[in-house]
C-alpha cells in the first residue's frame, strides 16, 4: 500500500481541491474541514497549503491576517487575528499550533482586569504578531501577542513565543534562544 491514499481520502482530497479553487483561488490546497470566521479580514495566501481542522478567527474592518506566499500549515492550526497577524513567505507551521494577537483582559500597566470579572466579559485586548520569512514552527507551538519572529528562525515543538526574536535564531521552551545561525561557520551554534 505504501503511502497511497485510501478511496475515501482520495475523494475528500478531490472535494477539498475543488473547494480550494472555488473559495480561495490563489491557494494551493486547503484541506477540509476548515473554519474561517471573518474571511474578509484574510489576505495573501498565494500557494497556501493547510491540513485538516484549521481554524482562523478574524475580526476587524481591515485585513488582520496576512499569510505570505508558499506557506504550509499542518492539521488543527488555530489563528486568532483581531488586529494584526503577519506571516511571511515560505513559512512551515506544524500541526496544533496556536497563533493569537488577542487576550481576554489586560494584566499589566494601568486599568487591569479584575479576577472577579468573568473572563468572557473582559475587554478583548489585541496586539501584533509578526512571523518572518522561512520560519519553521514545530508542533504545538504557541505564538502570542508581542511575538516578532525574525527570518529563518526555528521554533521548537511546544514552545511559547511572546517577544522579538532575532533572525536566524533557534528557540525552545518559553522564549529561550538556544542556537543561532552563524554564517561564518555555516552551522547552528549554541548560545551560551
Ligand atoms: C528545536 C529543534 C529543531 C532542535 O533540534 P536540535 O538542534 O537537534 O536540538 P538539540 O538536540 O541540539 O537540543 C538542544 C537543547 O535544546 C533542548 N530542546 C530541543 N528541542 C526542544 C523543545 N522542543 N523543547 C524544549 N527543549 C528542547 C534539548 O533538550 C537540548 O537541551 P540541553 O542542551 O539542556 O541538553 C527540535 O528539538 C524540535 O523541537 N523540532 C520540532 C519537531 C516538530 O515539531 N516537527 C513537526 C514536523 S513539521
């Protein structure tokens, strides 16, 4: 059997391919099911490939989610973009990643939200997320408001990113840079 598709998978793929061309003509292959709320806020997506069960929660009158050229994302990627999420070109996102520019409430600075307020009644506070070109994001990674990931970065499986990360960095855990690309040695060198 090798890696051949089963009959039902083959039929599903044909359906998904036809729907891609009807509903997102610039994309390469958007697998089904996919849930997009606020599609008018989505732009880019040229040659986009997605896995199954991806979910984009978009809001706002302007374009809040830009996906660059030739991006690929695995199953169950969830993106929340109420203000500004920008994904560069040639980005590879593994399955079950969560990318969000929005929080329920404010927990630093002035006018913070109280623990007594129901989370769903708190103000929605949106910032920005930027993911550069050729970034590879490992499985289950979480990219939150404030993340600004430079070109060519590698984000390890299960990482959490909330900060500016210089280009060519390898990050694991919570914003922890462990290696960077050294163009003198042409290797990923450990950061002490
Ligand atoms: C980030 C990653 C690329 C690093 O690979 P690597 O350079 O070979 O890493 P190393 O084995 O040299 O590990 C370096 C250190 O980082 C730690 N580390 C590596 N990946 C980690 C991760 N995801 N979370 C936490 N720590 C991690 C290692 O334990 C090691 O720690 P130590 O120095 O204390 O011993 C890889 O571990 C990873 O997470 N890949 C994602 C895989 C994936 O999601 N694939 C989906 C298919 S698209």
